[in-house]
């Protein structure tokens, strides 16, 4: 279990907490140009609790419960509607949002009418599956258009489609949509070849041209999602070039020496072009799939002219030119490498530095004696200890210099030896080695040669670097002429996977073509984003997140993103006006149910406020007692309100946090970092150290608070100081509530937003909130949790009513 036991006496809580934050991916990235230390720091930072609130290493999809306050689930203005993660949707939400934001696709789904014979028994299994699926998809799209909820539940509720089928739908989504529209197309165009709008929207054609065992061939094929390999390529064009050209291969028949190979040329591109990035490969040695984290760049505007069949001749010429330039580039890079990594041994250095070091050595002041002799001459006589400036101050303060002490002294201390690199060099020794014998003439000739050679090397290096830059620029601009930028495709959506091959989380970046901005769709959360954030999360190579699907749309097919117009007035239709009448009624009914939920919540709050107001107006009298009565009323008669309880909890939490932070300051960050070896990788990054220290302070604070409450629960206080009325955990402990119930209650106390008033408390609050979100549904039974808290509320209310009744009884 990933939930740490907060009530036990286990001293390894800190180590386990940090280990959880470090468990994500120990394997180093390949071909990223980033050092191992930078990768390790990035992984730890990504997995640290304060930065990523939810654990990415999920063995089961995470499910959350709706907030009891419906206002937390209310849609703000015209903000896009999110999709609730129902636990088995996988990447369903990301795919659906990407398609929904294609206005043409949205119109096709919303305006889909089941065929007239849909009420009859389905002709085959496809119809039995696809028609109910389309009905539910229309309902879902309608809610995404007009719902007053912040997010909606995508679970399919029809009798034909169980909730667990949603993940299956995602894998076959386009196929099923195609089948559903095909049924309608066949009915509408009897006797003619039916046109399927889904095929026209998502499917294109390419021509395979090649040679097989010396014989030429041409085949036209249809494609939908176009698969691309990521491994070994740095950008999307390189992936496409490799996919469009299959290298020559030898014939399988040994008697036939002819070579075979083929090229792919697009003859017809779909309005929506989807690239499926293959970022998973099977590791034969480990026997499991692994994710490829290599960085892969892709542009916001993609020009596909070079892959079109009509441009094949000019493209072949340019490819040959690029091939020649790359071969020349390889030669230049090899030459440059010889200048930058010079030497014949395992250690290599830039040649210009080697010449500079040689010049510095030759120009150093000559020394006629051996450096060993110099040290020996300056050493003290045998039997005495040399004065060591680098000795610890405690030894220096223990009397006169040990060099004055005779060797026969019984209090003579042994010499403390230090590594050579830590020893102090006597002031009369040179700081650098120097030649012992060199004449002025020799030095003059040598300096002249070294200066000249260094200048030559600098010029050669600069010329090589400039030539390499020019070739790179030439290759980049090879397809920039006007004839090769006539088929632009604009990036519409990026589907991102974060995690490893067998687990992770999915979200989507989708471009808002009307507001000209990127939006991030992460389940129920829909937020504004930027191209920079998209790059960071999608390119890969540095974090565990990377794009696995790119959706481009033709920049010339404006119907894909154009709003629908009213045929009579010509005005743009927005919101509910875009829905057919049946879906408009469906959404209105759902909105009515949500509005009723809001009204019931308001009524409940008003009723509770009225009750508290009435109770506050009830006169109180001191209870009779044979013992002397102190001034004022017993504390338990002053029943605290919700605000008072929140105030008490806030004060208790702040007190525990301050005590934990004080203990942390006494120990110091070094002592805390030493508690586990895994923390050493984080020492050089202050942000990560801060995250770990926050975890440490959180664990300490929550343990201090639990210890305090446990002590209160074990006491036998007088009736006027019943601790159960002040804290639910005291009540839970005395009634032997399950440990998980107590743990979650503690986490909610420290995760309360009332602690956000102070930076230090806010850091602890974020850790507690992160821990709450890491708790899996099977670890804490929420129904049982609510029952315990309802029992506690009933206990407090019963006590309050009993006291009020006694007051009235005494008055009479």
C-alpha cells in the first residue's frame, strides 16, 4: 500500500515517503543530451509530492468522488466542460475532447439520425453495438455543449452498453463511428455508392511505388491513423521520411540478385490527419514493454507538399541533395571532433586548449631544483612535527606549535595525514609546474610556434563550425520555397501520456481556433495553456510525459472549425441553439436536476444557519452542583459552531506545524537529507530539497498531532472538558474506529484550505492534499468513512440538544 501508517511508531516513515516520490522510472533517458544528474533531478522533481499531487504509478485507474457541494461542480460561464474519470476510461477522455472540439465532427455526431429501420432487430452484431453507442455519444456531446455542470460523467448507461465497455470503445472509436455512419449512408443512397462522412473526414490514400525482385509495381491503399516510429528520429519530418521510404533490401531468393524497395506518396490527404507515435517497444531481455522517452519535436504548422505524389520528382531531387549534404556534414563533423577531442589516450581535450596549456607551461618561471627536493629542504628535522595550518582548530589551540616539542616528549601527538589535494602548499613553491632548463632563444621559437598553431586551430575550428551551420540551414530551408508550402496542416490536438509503458495518465492539449490559444483537458480540469507548456509536456526527452498521438487538420478546410449559422438569419449558433430538439430537451432535463441539487444545498445551508441562530438566542443558566460553581458556564454548554470547530482545528494544526518546523530547524537540512541515501541525488537542487523537507515536516506535524490527540483520548477529563466535542479523532479513538478512518481524518485536517494563510503552513497543506489524492478507492471505504463522521455529528448534536433540554427543564 502507498498510504503511510500515520498512527504507528514506525520510524521509517520518512524513508518510505521519499522512496514513494522517487520510485518513478530509474532508467536513464537515451539520446537526450542531458546528463545523468539532470535526469535524476528531473525525475525526482516530477515525482515529488508537492509538484505532482497524484501518483503516476497506478496499478488501477484512479477514481474520485464528487464534491458534496454542488457549487464546486458548477460550470463557470462558458468554460469548456470536463469529463469525469470513471476509472476504466483509459485515454477515452483525451480522445473524445479532441474530436468534440472539431466542430465538423461535433455536428456530424449531434445531427446523426438513426436509420428508419433502427427499431427493427439489428441485422448484424455491428448494428447491435454501433447504434446504441451513437445514441450515447450524442447524449455525451450534447452535455459537453450545454451542461451547467463543470464536468459530466461519460459512462454509457444504456442496457446494451455496460460501463466497462467504454475502454473498449476508445480503441475502436473511429471504426465504430465509420460503421454507424455507413448504415445511414447505405439507407440514404440506395443504388449509389454510399458516401461515409467519417471516411471522408479521417481517411486518405497513398500510392505505394517500388521494385520487387526487379519488377516495378504500384498499389493504391487507404489509411486512417498513420503510424510513425519515434526511436532514432529527432523530429516529425524525420519520422515521416523514414515511413514514406522503405530502404532497399536484398531479395529472399539467392538466385535473384535484384534489389527491392518502395516509396509511399500521398495521393489524397484527409481533412483530419492523425499520426500515431509509437513510443513503446518490447524489451526482450527484461520480457516487458518499455516506453521510449526520446525527444521528438513537431511543428504547429506542418507542410506535407514533399510527401505528395504530384511533387515526387522535385522531392526526389531534393532528397538526393539532402543526402549529399548530410554525407558532407558527417565528414565535417568528424573533422571538427578531432579538433574538439584531441589525444590518443582515453582522455581527450580540445586541441586549442592543449596548445594553450603547452604555451602556459613553457612561459612559466623555470625552477632549477626538483619539487621533491624543495619539499625535503623545507621539511623540519626528523623527530619533530611540522606546523600544519590545515589541522583542526581544536588541535591548534592545545598549546605551542608541535614543531617545538622534542621527539622524546611523552605527550607528542601522532601526525594527522591528509590527502595531497587537501594539503597546503608552502608559499615559496611555484603554483604551476614549469620547465627546469630553457633558453631565451628556445622559448622565443616555441612561443612563436604555439601562438601560430593555436591561431591556425582556432581558424580551422571556426571555419568547420560555420560550414556545419550553413549546411544545417540549407537542409532546413530545402523545402521552404513557395512550391513546397502549398499543403499546410495545423496542429489541432496533442494527446499526452505520462508514466511508463504499463501505467500512467493521459490528457490532451487542444487548440482553440476562435480564441487562438491552447487549452489543457485533464479529465475534469480544463485550463488555459501555452505552446511552451505543450512543448515541455509533449516533446519528451526530459520528463516521463510525451505525446503519443498528434492530430493535424487541413489549414485550407475551414469548414472543420467554422461555427454553424442559422439558415434564416445568418447568425452564428452558439450553445444550446446548436443542438437538435431531442438533445436540447435531454440537456434541459439534466440541467433541471442539477439546479434542483443546488436549491437543495442552499436550503440545507439556510436551515442549518437558522438552527444555529436559534440556538445562539437560547438563554443559558449554570447547572446546579453541590460543589462551588465557578464563574461562567461549563464549556460543554457552549456548543461550538462549524466556524468554531474549524478555528479549533486550524489552531491545533498550526501549533503542530510550528513545533515540527522548529524541530526541523534544530536538526538542519543536512541531518534530514542524511536520513536516506536516495536523497543525495537531490542535494544540488534547492527546490527538491525544499519538497523533501516539506514531506519531513508534514510527517512530523501529523505525528505530533496524533500523539497529542491519543493522549487526550486516554485521559479521564471532567464533564465540562469533554475532548470528544472538540475533536472527531478523540471520539474515533475512544470508539475504536478503523485506523484508515483516523488517518484520512488527520490528512483532511492538515489539508484544510484554512492553512493557506502562511507559506510554511501552505506547504504542509499541499503535502496533505497530495497524500489524500494518492489514497486509492480500495484503501478507504468512503461509505464507512462517511458513516463514522455522521455518527460523530449525531453525537455532538445529541449532546447539544440534551444540554439545551436540561436548561429548559431547570428554568421550569
